[in-house]
């Protein structure tokens, strides 16, 4: 019996770990943590959760990226990042998606970035809308460049 208890202790400890998942976004009510606009379009929303459990919600992928680049939360304090899949409208980890920048897909903040968890859906979007496929690090670089341009013009 004692051995059985000793074997079960690690399983109990592992089962107590928190599962990190996104908090539901209340579209039409929640506001963006970066630009303060009301989050209205489920096809572009995003979310950041810190290791302490604080949640930041965004109306666009570019707002999430700009928020991270601004340093308001240190990268080592980030527990998880999610973006809305353009087709399913579900929040998916940035590690599981590819991004598309296309002038034919208008995102709320105008950098026209959308996310795709399904490779076939991404290919379909590229066929339909054209554009450039990016990974998350590419998105951060792209938004950083555009952000610098816009800061000089007084927006974003």
C-alpha cells in the first residue's frame, strides 16, 4: 500500500498543474489593451496571459505585437500568446499558426495581418487574397517597422 501511495504522489502533483488556456473575449464589450478600441471582429482578436495570470486582450494581431514590442510586459513574464484563426474564429497559440499579410484582408488596425492554424486554409487564403506568409517572429519585425513609421505620423 505504501508503494502505491508513493507512485500516486507524482501523478497528483502533475494533475494539479494549471492548464493555460485563453479567457473568452466578450466581443462588443472588451476593449483592446493596446489601442483601447472595442474588440469587435473575432477574426483578428488576440490575447496574452502572463505567468502571474494577468490577461490582456487585443482587437488585432498587430496590437498584440505592438504591445509586446512596447515592453509593457517583459517577454520572460509571458506565459502564453493566442491569436484568432481567421476562418474558425477560435483563439490558437501563436506557435500553431502561420500569418498572412494581405492588402485584401482588412484588419482593425490596418496592417492587414490574419492567422491560420490549418495549412490548407492558409493556402486557400493565399490563393484568394495574395500576400506574404509570416511566422510569429516575422510578425514582430513587420509590426516593429510599421509601428516606427506610424509613430512619426502620430498614430498606432
